[in-house]
């Protein structure tokens, strides 16, 4: 397994796999399974990757919350393999979409693109805390339509709604997130329009291609 600090040049390789239909409503008939070629990453492994030297890092983000827990596995930025953009927390969006996660930033310019990955040993999952608003990222299972299961940084604590399994694929040097709430993999909604364009949504049964794949960059601070 290679380092979590991935080279920007890797974005030049386009995925040859077919993308799922954009805007398709998530189905809840069966949970997703770990796809072939992907393995779960625990807190010790992620922290070790983050400590590797000589790798490209994203620009430093500012404004990390002082209340971030001491057992963080690290602070990272998520870059969509589909559109090559970093995920940002839309903290200025109006309700009910305040804090929606969208892959729309060309660079890590500050806390908007930063997330503390907090490992939870009992559940073997991660909680993601946005540095933009000091809130945990939740999967909105009660939303309807195209917004169902959208990721939103809005929680002050971390339960099942806020927990994710992190997977790594060494062959493609990419990462994937699976929601503990519905068992679905997080996809970037590239073909959406309006305020939810490029939103992250836990709606895929499998990692079918670049829609569900991300690059993970450590944030130097």
C-alpha cells in the first residue's frame, strides 16, 4: 500500500470504467460490499501514511478547530477523481443545504477544504469533521429526491449517520468512502445542476469508476 499523499499528476489519468447514471435515486434493497481490489484502512494505517516524507502535499489550510479530538488520524483534503476538484463545505448555503459537501475547489485555499479524520476503534470507522464549521459530516438519509443521502457537515457529535469506512485501492492509488448508515459508497454528482452540482452523496452499491474514487491529501498546518 502506498502513501496517502498522492501526486497531482495522477489526475491526468482518466477512468475507463462506466459511470453510474447521475441523479439516480439510491436503492435500499441491499447493502454494498467491499469491492474487489479494495481494502479497509484503519486509524493506525492512515496515520502512518500521513507521516511519510517526500510526497506532494496540498497547500496548508488555516483555521483548524481547537476542539478537534486528540486521537485524530489526520487532517486531509478529498479530491474527486471524476472532476479533479477538492471537496469544500458549503457553510454559507441556505437551509436545508447548509454545510453540503461539494467537489468544486481548484485548490485547498483554507478550512473550507479541510477535514479531520477521526478513527473510532469500537466501530472500526471514521468520522469526518469539517474545519470550515467544526461540524461532523452526516449522510442525510431522510432527505428526498436527488438530495437523498447527500453529505452535509452539520452534526455536533458522531453516530451512525456520521461514520464511514475508508477503503484504499493500491492498483489505482485511489480512496473510497462507504457510509455506515446505508452501506452505500460516496459518489460525486458530476452531472447535477444548480446548487448541488458536484455534491457528494452516499448512493452507489459499488465503486464503479471515478465517480466514487477520491485522492487523499494531507494538509500541512
